[in-house]
C-alpha cells in the first residue's frame, strides 16, 4: 500500500495567502484603471482624442484583469476547500482504523 503525505495546514495557509494577495491585486487594478480613466478629464495628464481612445481601449482590458483576479481567488478558495475535505477524510479513516 502506498502512503501519501498531505500537509493540509500548509495548503490552507497558502490558500489564505492567495486570497489576501488577490485582495491587494484587486485594489491595484481598481486604482490603476481609475487613474487611467481620469487622465483626460480630471488629472489632465493626457488630453485629446488619443487619450480618450486609450481610455476606451484600456477599459476593455479591465475585464481581463478582473477575470484573472477572480480566477486566482477561486484557486485560493479551492486549495482551502481541498485541505478541509482531505482533513475530514483523514479523520474518518483514522476513526475507522481505530475501531
């Protein structure tokens, strides 16, 4: 019989780390796109037709950035869920073997 070692505590910790970093990433994404959107109208860093064209193109890309952050979040959540499930199975097997 093969033995498999799973560090469920570390899996859960890494999943939590990913979730925390995703929150930071979402904040960076939101800040970046707010800055870009305000360039032609509020901050006036770049004005004119070309700046508005850039803002429109950038806003189309925002969806991809948010999708990426959401995918990372789901992965972190998946690690946590797997760790919890494996821990539950391990406890059941131990209880079964002790009977």
